């Protein structure tokens, strides 16, 4: 009786490769030997039984026979059985079939390992990855963890659906469908930015689509994207702050023009008229001329004072001439409330740093005087690890916010323009404006 037919059937019935235990059970049954043991060669070339224990082939008790199982001249397993089976004509064939099964199992295990490795790599990357067919449908295993987390969906919920329906916000769907269609038609497409869906709404993603490989002559495409929302936000902030700086400069020029027009210019015009009057009178009515000249001289003093005042508002001469420490001391002196300056400021710092620190102190003190009802304020300065930090704190009513006026907003633009940052904390205990910016002290001669 040949057992090979039933064995083959046994193996073909089990659609997957049988486990070692399943195969052993089947063999015991068909070969009629309940003591039969099927050993597989495990990793490292040792024979293992169905419980995973390693077995030494040449260490078998008498009364047991060993039939090696080979596949393409490689030992892949062994049968330990009753010696009477050695007469069974089908034993070799059985061994060959089992050898095939074991080989297939080993290949499957390797494939599983490779697949696990690939999907671990896919799941480990922060990039958004998706595999699709040419028509845009997502492969059963075609999404990585970052992508699933983005939309809060399980693998199965995405598989089989159109990529753009599942991942892209409605307004961008047609465009994304068109791009993927072009790539599928063999026209490479450059990277572009689209709005993708996310559990929190939508994000901007820079993405590409490219043919990856063919599985059984079906082309597969890889869509890979990176979240660029933060970058876009920063770029927008930069554009906003640039236009605010331009606007502030324009406003400042207009203010100067008005101040000059209303102040020094008026005085100089009337001075010129007075001088002409004096010129006419100087012979005929010298007394009157003297009177006019005296008034004109007073007017001139006023005009000079106006110009000086204007110049001080532009850029304090004391800052340029003597540096931050004396300039802060002068600010504290001039403030309508008691102000102390704490901390040590190095001799000289780069001019933009000195200017930024000075204007932070000036605006914060002006605010403290105008809005805070504070009894006192303190300026703290520190240069440490290449950064200058200046903080102005008052003990007033609080309530400062950068979006309520242009003063604080302008400070933060000014500080950010030199790669620094401005922070405002303000509550019932008072207000604290802190600016921190990169600064290398440098000798006065180098300026
Ligand atoms: N030290 C402070 N204490 C209490 N409130 C403050 C303080 N500093 C600012 N504020 C509040 O925050 C707002 C915004 O201040 P900000 O300096 O930006 O504008 P402003 O002083 O009103 O006008 P300006 O553009 O002339 O500076 C102020 O209007 C005020 O209500
Ligand atoms: Mg202000």
C-alpha cells in the first residue's frame, strides 16, 4: 500500500504549509505509526521536535529507525519511527514531500521576516507613506503608522479606498487625483504641497508620487509626504513681520515729516519772515529791528531745541556714544517712576543689540508709566553664554498684551529681526517684558 497518495492529499488539503505538529499528526495517521516523530532542522542546523526541543539523531534508542529528509541535497528534517516502516515503499516519497513542505515553510518564514522588517522601517519613519495601485486605490498593507495616526484610521479602514478620498481635504482632491493619474500614465511629477486631512483638521504636506515596483505585473506607486505646516506658518510669520517692519518704517517717516513740519519748519519760516522785517527796519527803526531780532533769536533757540528733541527720539546719542549701560541709566533717570538697573552690562555690544535692548527698556518703561499704575520698575540685564537678556518688570495692574497696541508688537519684530525672542508675562502682580538675543561683546575699537 503506497501512502504517498494520501500524504500528498494531506499536504494539499492544508492550504497553508502545515505546522510541524500538524504534519507529524498526519504522518502518524497515514503511516500507521503512533510513535513516529517528525524533526525539522531549525536555525543553527539542529534537529528540533514538535515541542521545539533539540534532538541528537545518532543518539536514538535501539528499536528506533531514522530516515533523513533532504531537499536539494540539504538536510531539512528527519523521521524517527518504528524500523518496520523501513520496508514501506512510500517512505522515501513521503520524506521528499515533507522536505518540500519544510523548505516552503523556511522560505515563508524568511519572507515574513523581510516583510516585518520593511513594515517596521515604514512604521518607524515620521514620513507619511502610502502604497497605491495605478487607479489610486490604497493597498491592503499600504499605509505606514505615521499616515494612519494622521487621520486616526486603522489599516483596514484605508485599504481599498481611493487615496485622495481618504487623505486629502476636499478642495485639493481633484488636483491630487490629477497628479497621481499623470504619474500612473508615466509622466513624472515634481514635489508639491497639498492640504491633507488630519484628526485635528488639516495640515500642509509636501509630497511626491512615484512608481515603486510591479507585483505580478501590477504597478505599485509610492506616495510619500512630509508635514510642512510649521515651516509654512513660520514663513507666513516672517512675511507678516517683514510687512509690519516696512509699515512701521513708513509710519515713522510720516511722523518725522509731521514733526519737522509742525515744529522746526514753522519756527524757521517765521524766523525767516522776522529777519526780513528786521532787515527793512534796521536803518529806519533800529529799535524795532533790535526787538524783532531778539524775538528771532529766541525762536531760533526753540527751533534748535525742537530739532534736538527730534534727533533724540530717532536714536539716542548717548547709546551711540557711550553704550547700553549709560543709556539705560539715563532712561531710568528720566522715567516718571523710580527705576533701578540691575546686573552688569559689558562695555560695548553690537549696535543692533544695544539698540534693541534700549528700545525694549524704553517702551516697557513708557508702558509702565502710561498703563500700569506702578510704584516702581526694575531693569535687569545679563550677558551669559553669548546671549543678552534684558527684562523690565513693574509692580502695576497687569493686562499687557502684544495685540492691543503697536509698541510691544514692534519690539518683538525688532528683537526677532536679530534672531532673538520677546516674552511678555502680565498679571495682577505686574508686568514683565523679557527680551533675549544673541550677542557677542566686542571691544569699543571694533565698532
Ligand atoms: N506695563 C503694563 N501694565 C499694564 N498694561 C500694559 C502694560 N504694558 C502694556 N499694557 C497694555 O497692553 C497694551 C499694549 O501695549 P503696547 O505698548 O503694545 O501699546 P500701547 O502702549 O497701547 O501703544 P503704543 O503703540 O504707543 O506703544 C496697552 O494698551 C495696555 O493696555
Ligand atoms: Mg506702548
